[in-house]
C-alpha cells in the first residue's frame, strides 16, 4: 500500500463489544476486555506503521453511563489498567496521546493518570492516538459554544488543532455515527462493517483503507 493511499486521520467508533461477548456466552465486560488486551495495541501499531498520523478511538460515550453499574465499573478498571501499563509502552514506541470529551466526570485517579500520560507523550511524533472519553458530539458542541462567546466556536472544540477525520470506521453492523464528531465529520468517508470491534485486525484496517482509496473525495465541489 503506497503512501498516497493512506488517510491522515482515521476515527473508529468502537462498537459491538457486548454483542461479541453475548455470542461467545461471556459477560459484557469481556468484550471490552478483549479490545483493551488484544485489539488496540496491534491496531495502533499497524496504523502507525502504514503512515496514519492521527487515530481517534471512541472508547466511552456520554450515554454509556446509562449501562449497568457493573459494566461501567469494569470499563473504568480497564481504563486504569490501560493508561498505567499500556500507556507507558505507547510512550516508549513514540506515540502521542490526546483526549477529547468531558473527562472531569471521570474518577480523579483516571483523570490524573490520563493527564500524566498526555504530558509525558506530548513531544512524540510517530502517531497521535486520541481517546474519546465521556464524549458526545452534541455535548462537545454545547461546551464549545458556552466557552466561545463572540469568538469562532470551532476553536473551542475538543479537537482544536487536530485535522478532521478522513475516514470514520464503525464495526458492529450499525450504519450511523451516533453523534460521533458531528462538526468534524462533514466530509469524512464512512466505512461500516458487520464484524465487531473485538474482531478488528490489521488486515481489516487495510481493507477499510483500500475502500477509502477507491472513493473520489469532492469536498462539496
């Protein structure tokens, strides 16, 4: 795959974890655990290796708080593990970490771990990995408008300074964005897949990018 075929920014709606777990007769949290322990590291590595510069991962939405207390606790535990152990490996591999979403509603220790990781990796250049945590597109726009006053509100979006996604990938069979990057997705190419996020592999990322390359982007022209 040649360089010109690679989108600069790929965003992923990480969907289908619970359905994957159900089909394997496992508790819901096991779908999230598989993504955290088996899927994300090789996926991020492959994206970096082929030349993707920005990778956004929607890990927890503003609506996900409505799930069972047990599942939410399990997800928070996985976030703690990820930012502590995997986060250091990401730093050593030259990956820069950023976050979008209202993280002030996360537990203080998670906020602290995340902020330390952001500071630690701020000068890394290999790839920028953006975790969307307690993120919702409407929530982001409302927060930006409240901060902006008479200024251009898009300067106050969580993604200020980050290029809009060239492609948004959603596994899990659903064919909608569910509020993901509402402002930024205006001209994003959309790729919907029937397989679940726990089944996302480097090969499947390659298939999505090949599909992206076949499309002609006109940007309204």
